[in-house]
């Protein structure tokens, strides 16, 4: 998986560059006679990503080599599989530059060629970003039947770094994957690592699922280097993260109560839900129960009891958290109590410190603060425990099926065609950032949206601008996902976006279209 920043090629320029290249001089017979070992040619490629317009005349092999700035230490470079590129059909093509000299072959160098279709101005409504008079260009690429990648550049002048949050001149770089599930073969799913704590790049998630395209998804516990979603998470019908959540185990509510929720078997998306939950652990013998505070989240230890190795002596409420094996190789370690249960709810072990490796079928309850003593009291004298978890949308129970998946969104951006952010109110006082979101059109199309930001080449958007752009692109409902350095879009094995981090950030999960 590589990140690409495409170079559009003018054939006139390519021909001029080709003409200016110095001739490659081979070894003379005298050189060969005195050589002690064959020369291994070295290939240099200046630009390994090129973009061509499928409405223009197809370039020659020599023109592609010239546009890529290919040179060699000896011999004459060639593109071994040049005929595999159809410059009339949009898509990504990878070709290999090879060279043979003095009986030796160079290590092949790859060039990625994107063939795109220009969308004529006047055939679309420009994005409602910045000055209405800004120049906007669009190109499209068919990734598969019913799956289209649209690349939008709005504005032509690089921004002043001091004006990124206020300029009306842009520029903006927007990439959108549109999926018509009535035509496209496949399904949308949330892809995670083996454990909730795992972090991978979007490219890794897409490759793991053998997907065609994907975007980053959850807000996650980045401070602890965990991929754990901050709030809601559903894994194939199992609730493994509660709405609301806490900020990285510090006891401060995250205040995130939205999805998105997707049924990977039907491709139905719910993007405007407001979720709540309830959870209890009950001793079936005594009838006593305790209310859970979190699901698969790192517990917090009350600051007043932070130094107490024996949390049962703490009188300040802490956390009471349910854990599944999907959390990680081990549950979070620290002060407190942990009770491990088998499939039937029988107590396997009671530990006076937290942190254990759960076996398949086991779960555990961790307690900190005054909840530690309460948990020990609950299991005193034995009895089988029953853990109950329920999810609600606007107070109504949500039926979780094996295909149900969910991840933590930021907020509802568009609901039934209405912009939910009519005034600028971005996540840091209206500032612009790179953003990722998912939308659905009234006809059922799925929209995977990204905009680059925090750069002079693309300033980013606030929530109002993001919502307006989604509506312009056809979204009837839309929800924000994690943004900033997390924003990434991968299509057909290529990074389409450039991360504001400078390198691709490992995220907690991704929304991936899998053929």
C-alpha cells in the first residue's frame, strides 16, 4: 500500500522532457574487456504516480517514461507490461520499469498510472465551499460496477497558512466514493484488528478484508495508544462499546451518542440515531445486582484513591466495567478487583488486581473505587452471575443481529436532508480540519467522504461546511467520523488522501466496501 500524489501529464511537456534526456551510453567492447564483473543497471524513477485523461490521445511508452523521469545507469529502460494499460478505461494500473545491461537485469521499479475521466464543468453543482466563483474541477474513476471514485479540487491558489480557518479562496481537496448497492456486488462492514485495542492503517484494514475501498471510522483511545472506540461499538451483533463513553479512562464523559450502525448483510445504514444503553450484573441466587458503568473500556481509578492498592477501602465511586475477550490479549492492568466468569456465568477467579488474559468464552467484570467492595459483596457466598446489556435508539430497543456492526461517530451532520449544523461550530470553535464522514442518499447510495486539511493545498472544513458539502453530494443522512490526522481514504489498493500527520496514522477501525 502506498500513498499517491498524482502528477497530471501534458503530452507536449512529456515529449519535450523526452527530447531533453541524455542518451544512454552502453559499455564499449574495451570497457567490457577490462570489467571485472558485469554492471548491474540502476533505475531511477522521479515520479512514480501519473494521471492520464481517458478522453485524450493515449501516450506512448516513451512518453510515460519521460513523464515519470525514468533514467538508468546503463542500458535502455522499458516498461515490461505497458500493453496492460488501457488508457480508455478508468482505473489504477501498475507497470514495471525494467532494464538489462551487460547481461544483468535491474531491480524493477513500479509506476502507478491512474486513468480518470474529466467531468465537464456545468454538468454538476459546485460544492458550497468558499467563494462561489472559485474554479472547481472533478474527475471520476470507476472502481467496479456501481462503485465510483470522484476527485474534486476547488480553488487554485495555495492558502496563506495564517488564513486557513477563514479564507474563502480554499483550496479544498475532496475525495468521495459513491456506492450503488443495487448494482455493486459486495457489502459495507466495520473492519477491526483481532482485538479492539489493535491499531492499523486504513490500507491495512482494507487489505485485511480484501476490500475495494475504505475510510477511517471510530474516534478511539489515542492517548493510551489503543484502537478501542471511545463510545459505541458493535461487533457482529455483540455490543462491545457503550454510547456516551469516557475520555480515555479518565472518568470524563465523552458525550458521543451516535453510530453509524450498519447491517453488513443488507447494507442498511442508520446515521441519525441517538443511542443509550443499560447494563447490569446480577447474582441469580441472591437476586442482587449492580449497574455497569462501561463496556470494554479502560476503567478509571478515582483520583482520591489513585494510590490505594486495595481499592475496596475507597469510598469514592469508580467504574464497574464488563470485558470480552475481543478487548485485547489482556484486560487493562491496575489497582482494583477483577472477577472472571465462564460461559455460564460461574466465577472462575477473583483477583485483587486488574489485568488478566481471558480465554475464549470467558468474560470479566473490573471494579475500581467503591465499586470494588460492591463487586466482592455481590459474589460473596457464591451464585451464578448474569450480565445483561441493552442498546436503545431514542429510547426504543435496538435488535442486534449477527450482521449488525457499529462504530463511534462524532455527530449527526445531515438528518432527512436537513443540515444539522446551520452555523459554523466545528470541533474546536469552528476551526477547519481534515474530516471523514459517511452518508446515504434517498435512493440508497452510500457515500464515503473525505476532505484533506490543515495544509495550504487543502484547508479542511468545519462541521457546517462538511454538512453542506455532503448535502450537495446527495446525502439525505450523514454522520461525521474521526478526522484530523486519522482521515484516510483507500481505493483499489491506493491511498487517495494525504494525511495531515505526514504519514498514515494507525486508526482503530475502518468502514470498508468488500466485494
